[in-house]
C-alpha cells in the first residue's frame, strides 16, 4: 500500500520529468490552485482508500502516484492506494460492495460500476463537468458507465488492446503487413506456425486479453450474446461460424494458451517464443526499456484487429472505469479526486507517462502528444472510438457486466477450441448461463 506524501512526490519528480509530467512544486502548485476553485471541496479529515489494477507500464504508475500525492497535499485528504491484479480487482470490489466497507473508490475493468448499481455514488455532476470542459465522452465509454441518465462511475480511460507482432516474422510469412480481414489473417497465422514463429492468444481466464480477441471474433461474425432487446441469441449459426474460425486460429497457436492469464503472452513475446499476439502497448514498452532487447523493440509493430464478415470494426476494448461506493464517508473528496485525475494539466501528461497504454475517453485528448511521439503508438489512440460497450448490441448494465465477469464467452470458445465440448454443447451451455443472467 502506498501512503503518498509531498516528500514522495518531490523525490519522484526526476523520473516523471522525462515524460513531460508536471512534477514536484509545479504539480503541487497546480493542485493547490485547483483545489481552491474546484466544484467539490474535500471534507475535513477526509480519508480515501483506493484500489486500482496493477500497472503494466511503470511510468504510468509513477504518474498516477504523483497525482495522488499532489491531491493529498493540496486538499488534506489522506490517500491510501493499493493495487491488485486484473483478475482480483472485481472479486475484491464485490466484497467491499457486499460488506459496505474496506474501499472508498475502486478503479477497475470493463463495466465494473454496473455490477453494483445500488452501491455506487452517482457521478452525474462529475461527468457533466468533465464532458462539457473536454469535448464530450466517446460513445462506448459513456455507455459503459451509464444506467439510464445516471452515471454510476467515470470512464477514466481505455486500455487499448491491438495486435503486437514481429515485422520480420510477418514478412517472412509472405505478408507486407497484418491483413485487415479474417480469411487473410488466418492464412498469416498458418504461415507463422509453419515457419516456427507462432501466434498465441489467451484462452484462459485472462480478463483483458481473452475477452478482447474472442469478442472481436464473435462480434466480427455478427454474432452476439443478446440482441438489442436483451434476448439471448448466442446459440446461432453465426456463433458457430465464429467458433469454427477461432478453432482454426487456435490450431496455429503456441502451446499452453488455454491456461494463460493477462501476463502470459507478455512473457512469451519478450522471451522470443511468440511472434503475434493481442495486447496493450506494454510489450513494446518493456522491450524499448530493456537495452538487451533493442533489436526486438525495433522489430515490433502494431496493427488494428482485422474486420470480420460484419464489415466494420466490432471491438471489445478494456474500459477502466472508476467508481466511488455510496457508503464512503467522504463523497466530496471522492468526486474531487476523480475530477482532478482527468484535468488537462494531469491527464494529458499522464497519457504520455502511460506511453500509449491508456487511451482517452474524452474527445479533447485525441490530439494528445503521446499519439505522435512514436509512430508505433498511433494504433492505440483509436481504441475508445472503435470500441463497442461490453454488452455488444445489448443494453449495458449489471447483466452484461456479469456475463463478462463470469467469462461466459471466453469459456464457450475455450471449450470448443480445446476439444472439451463440441460446438452445439458449448453454445447450449453459454445459452443456459446467459438465460439465467437475463431472465
């Protein structure tokens, strides 16, 4: 757990200065001025316990911690921050929601606020303030956090997940670039396997990686868990086509993907075992930062997901919304901190600190310097605008959030791709699970 003070902020200033982040006295001065004029004034003696997902890019964590320290110093709010793995964020948030204690804020994944609609502090005023000031919210981001007209949380950012690949391997396989359509993309993966430079995508309970690529395959075939009226339609010819396509892809993968979590492909790629995968920009960042991997970093590039028969992007991206529980004793401090995070003086530089790992959900940040700082970053800047909400064409809400949290789509594909179940059985099982949720 980090107990962040002005001293830690000042000591961390040198590392953050390299990213262009406001640091040390400059950040403190901004925070102090902001706190005096902000719409929300932290309660006297406020104490906030904040859980966030464990970072993959160290400079992002440094930037976040600097903001926390500045907020603490400027407002007098005691800030206790701790991190959990992707897989543990939602269970621990659920415990806090059920017990009414332990956390004030949870910065989580996908549609986390929708899991606890009666337990969260409404954020309408924060969303309106930020939206009006910074050009409005992207469509999927807003849907991720809204229930009717109410904002259950704030969509801080999107962790864009796209294709990370070795240019040399793709060229050796006979392709100038990663194909943008499903059939040619499958042929690339077959050629990569033939050359012993395989692809690999998670089929285990990887909250980010597995959900992203498998929903792209499902939605790309115009197959959905539910329709626009939330009727379960997973058991369909289109889903069967998606299953067959995913199985054909999986036959080209490196062994072991059925047990992969969200860090498995990072390790395999950086160790030279993997040559095409779906991930955030963190693999490239890790390679750039390791002097022994200079040649690997130069050989890495990124590509958008291929588009399926649906004929347009149909992507699930990893939204990272933050919520405040309504049992917090310090609602004004909670709202102030969330708004402070997304002010330009913080957020634009925070994006640079994240080095492409985080993508904006407020339109004004489309021109943030991070997207032109390195040409290999640019793909990730599109993530929030190309995404659909986690509900697909259905209604975002607690039910869709539960389906994601329960890995229903991931398990359906994994069961078929590994041969554990045939297609009809895998679809029927997913259908039964979804009908229990959407009854």
